[in-house]
């Protein structure tokens, strides 16, 4: 995940230089951001692959519908509120 790299770069800025830097640092350190990113990584990371498959020319209709049904099942099984 590239989050650690972003965190390293932002950490090099001086938060006294701008309010936006200070707010960015606070956001990066937020536990809700970390838990949100973990949720995305563990439950939604399949979407780009599914999208790529659906974009392929000539994909049979039944295969495309099956991908959509599988995506729906996975999304509905995500715990908590999104």
C-alpha cells in the first residue's frame, strides 16, 4: 500500500507553514482513516479487477452478469455501515 509513502512525505513538511499541512497530518494520524483504508483493502479491493473484466470487449453477457452478481454479494456482506 502506498499510504506509508504518503505519510512519510507529508511528515517532512512543517505543520506551522500552512493550515492545510496541519490538517493533512491530523487526518493521516486519524484512526478512522486507518480503519477505513483497512476496510477498503479487505472488502472492496476486488472492484478494479471486476471493472477491468467488464470493460473487455466481447465478454459474454452471462459472464458479465455473474461478475455483477458476485460483486453485489461481496458488497452486501461488508460488515458495518459504509
